[in-house]
């Protein structure tokens, strides 16, 4: 049913390779740009992409880290995460590059794009919305909420954050702060908080990362996915 | 398609009249007990009940205030609300009475009951869950979160609260407190917060109540209803 296509691209001299997941007919469709976790492009995100294709959308799984980090260790990837997170203006340029890459694909309806990310990728999706990017929605699955410290812009994208209440990286005060920030930016936003749910809840292999407070939760994974599909129906109509 | 049936009942000497909304065939089905706002049983809740009947469930719209308050003024009803809210143990007895009333109807599958309430009724639904009541889920639409001050019980019901972030009756610290309370009680809980949304968002006539911070929001009404239907599919399977 679906077909993967590697898309090599270059961002400020780094070699990246994103993966387009779409139907074989190549028709232009509403598209979800999926921003992976700290571990980079993996079967997890490609699998989510294939589910979206079954529902009539296309997906682009974005590479933010570069081909030289494929298969790198957890420690190496966390080092890269911290490098990218330490310069949020540069990270935003990277996200804009990914968005333009998506818009440039013939299978992508360029005004029908939702950006959704996981963990670190959730923060990246939020940052794109915070920048005023012209996307239909930005969605965070167990993402980080830390504000980018860049000048505030009017947020035109709908924003939804699916959040595990026991996520040690995002305690309740950061949830409240995100609400205030998004309201101040004029956003149409939602935060869905799940009790007794940790960080990384959409990833069946989350325990392999070996960090306390990171765990899969099948119920939260299903609830957030169902809500996400409802959102796509709302925005892509 | 659906049929309304008035059910007179008596609680500690007060005459109440709830309304059962079900299919004409009279078959036992999973049932949602709807707890109205401070204004008591109205066309709003009966309309929600009819939508549930279309989806294959039954509904019971519960009268908490009594027949003598039908058509009473807003001020009178707020007086009654404060009276009921001032004794949460008595209010819980009233809610248990309503639950037993529902269980006693031949059209109600007695182990397939969800209790959902609006505003004050949302608090009543939460109170029932907090008491350890054997119900499948308790759902609050723009409900009050104030804890009842009764001995904590293990919560076996799933709990979902749909909350307008700008609700002046439920500021963010009460949202955070509810999360902590529900986690401590062992509940499988969700709180869905909606940005730029006031109290009373499911009620198209909310503005008639003439209170700042109380307003209908069509998008939040639709989102919460869609999520509620997803929940019913989850628990009634």
C-alpha cells in the first residue's frame, strides 16, 4: 500500500536523509511531517507514517541529526540533542529547512501540512508553531515544553500537546507555563494530560533507553493517537 | 428514535424527577448518567442524551435539585448549588441515590454505567469516582475540581475532565491539584485543557447566565464530545 522514498538533503553543510512515506500513486495529499525522538529516524516513526498513509494522508519522517548518526549510541545522540537544543535559533532554521523540504515534494499539498514530533521532536514541532510558521497544526507527543527564548510571534497553527503527567522532564509547572505562553501567543491550543504516564509513552521500546521516568504506555499511546487522528480530520476536513 | 420517560423519585424527603432517554425497544444497554449544570434538568442535557441514544447507548438525565426548582431563577439555583456544595457527604449520598436509581432501570446494564456531568454536575461526577463507586468512568465537562474533604478512597473508575483553561472557577493551581489528587487515589485519569476557553463551553446559551468567564465555545464543545465518544467506545467496547 505505502512506499518509502529516501530524500537526501543538505542543511548548512550537514548531510541529512529524510524518508517520505506515501501511496504509490504519487498524488498530492495532506501531509504530516513527523519529527523523531532523540534517536533519529527509526522504524517507529516510519510505522506511524504508514498508519497515516492508510488513513489517506502522506508522511515525511524528518532527519534532524544527519546520516552520520544513523545507529549511533544513546550517549552520542543525547550529545547531539544537547548541541541542537543549546541554540534554538539554529534549531528553528533547521526546522524551517525541513518544512520547506516537505513543501517541495510533489506529493505534498503545500498548504495542508501538520508537523508532529516525539520527545525532542515534539519541542521542535512546538518551536515551529512558536515561530509563526504557516502550518495547520503542531503536535507534541511527550515533548519538551521549554520555551525557545526567541521573540514571541503570533501562533497561527493549532497546537496540541499529549503529555504524560509523570514525565520527569516536564513537571506540572512547565505544563502551566506552556498554557500561559500559548494563550499569550494567541494560539488555539490543547494540552491532554495523562495520569500515571511517563515520558516516551508512544514507544513500545521506551524501556530500552534505560532512563527512569521513560516508559511505554499502551493506553496513552492509543488515546493520543486516536485524538491525533481526530485533529487531522478537524484540520484537513 | 428515542423516547423520554420521566422517573419520579424521592431522596431524603425531597421530590425529584429524572428523565430516562432510551430506545423504544426497551432493551438493556450501556448507559450514561448525565448530571446537569446548576440550572437543573434542561433540554441541553436531554439533547446530549438523545445523541447518545443515536450511538447505541441509553441515558439518564439526573435531577439533583427537585421538582420544586423547575424553572427557578438563576439566583435561586445558585443558592441551591451552594447549599448542596456545603455538605459534600450529603451530596455524595444524593449521587449514590441517583446511581442506584439508574441501576434499577430495566434498560440499564448495571455494570456498564458512565457518569458525566456539567459544571456543578462535573464535580458531582468526580465526587462519585472519588468515593470509589463502581462505575466505568466519571467525566467532567467544565466541572469544579474542589476536593470533597472526605476520606480518600481508591478510585476504580476512569476519570476524564474536559477543562477550559480560562475558567475563572478553576484556575491552573486547581488543575495541578486535581492531577496530584487523582494520581494519589490510583486513578486512570486524563485532563484535557483547552486554551482560550471559558467555563460552560458546551452550552450554546451560556452567555444567558450573564457571568464573566462563562461562554460557549463550539470548537471545545465538539472536541470534548468527540473525545467523550472515544472514551465510551474504550470503556463499553
